C-alpha cells in the first residue's frame, strides 16, 4: 500500500485511479482532489 502524500490515506497501488510522476517517483492518490492539490504544489 502507498500513502497519499496529501491526506495520508492508504492507497492500493494496483487499483489506484489517480497517479502522477514527480522527479522519477510515482505518487498515488485516493481521489482527484488530492492529485490536483499535489500537482499544484510541484
């Protein structure tokens, strides 16, 4: 399980709908809002 870097929830990497890559690392998100917030902070 991965940890959503925005809200801290556990996310199953194999079933995650929302992901992004940043500096060569894949980040997993529980919902599109967390992904959007993360990408805004890049």
